[in-house]
C-alpha cells in the first residue's frame, strides 16, 4: 500500500477498506462513505448499514475523516489498524443492538 492519491482514488480505497473490515464482523454489513456535497475534496463521512439501520445513526455525526489524513496515512500500518478497530467496533454494535432487542422482547 502507498500513501497519497487524488480525492476520488482515496475515497475508493476508503470504501473498500471500510467494507472489508465491517464484513469481518458481519457479512451483511455495508460500508457507506459520504464524499459528496460539502465534503467533496475535503473529508469523508463513514457509516455502516445493515438493512435500514445505520451506525452511527443518521441523527448523529458519522466518523469524520479528513481527506489529507486518509491520503497521508493509508500506507501506515498503525493508522490502518486503528481505523480497522473503529470500523469493526462499530459493526459489532449491530449484533449488540440485536441482542438487546431480543432480550427485551
């Protein structure tokens, strides 16, 4: 892996990275990377989707990643390991929410 890249290339890399690590927790979880509108060229908003559910929820801020940070660090094993842990922890939240809803039923 290497660092750098234009905004669209880094967005594709981030989409694949997020999807890959989310699916390690649950194959049905999808990564959602917002890279349009006011974010275009500046940052990315990351959420995970399972069916109609989003984490973080739509009424909360997504994981916010600056383009420059992602471009500069996507070649860093330490940085990628930390981001992978955040994504996997978030994906694990779907299972936790399902367990809570089954226990309360």
